[in-house]
C-alpha cells in the first residue's frame, strides 16, 4: 500500500486549475498525472544539480524551468545541426548509461567538462594562430600557446 500525500496549490503559488488543465491537455494527461510527472521529474534530479540551476536562475533572473528549457533546447538544436551536416548521429556522453545506471550529475559534469576544456583549448589555439599571423601575440597569449601545443 502506498502512502497518500495531499497538498493544496493556490493561485498565490502561481497555479490555477485552468492553467494546470491546459498543460495537462497539451500532454494528453489529466491534472493528477501532470502533477505526478512534475514531482517525479524534480525528485529524480541530483540535489547538487537543482541547487546549481537555482543559483544560475537567480543570477540571470529566470525561472528554474526557463534555465532547464534553455539548456535542453540548445543541446537538441546542436544534435539536430550535427545530424543535418554530417548526415549521421554521434554518441551523446550526456545520455550514457552503464550497467549501474546513469553516472549522476557530478561524474557526468567531470567527464563533459574535461571534453569541453579540451575543445575550448583547441579553439583558442586556432584563434591565436590566426592572430599571430596578422598582429602578433602578447606575452600571455604566447605562453598559452607554448603551454598547450607540442
């Protein structure tokens, strides 16, 4: 037997029955299914990720949902653009799963950041090589190239 959890949502919380029903209808759900889906989604996120998104949302004056939607929309657009140009898809590290399940946001962050730093270094090297041809480099830029190229 499952525990019953009851709570009230008020218009003061930003909810109306009409608004919830409209969203539920758009997703072919009833109101209860919609609320369960929302609670399940937030409950499955790592707490550290929620805190990070909350902080980012506060810093840029957006809602939690707007931040998540922005990042997910950007990534989906990148995936679709890759498919359009290369006519194939590539493995997505952010969607990897092992026998133990998803690696969790901390481990995934470490993996993705390592790859992103490598890509950014490669991009900066390209920019500095181009700049070097036409206007030369300052000492800091030259040190960066020396440190990051063979």
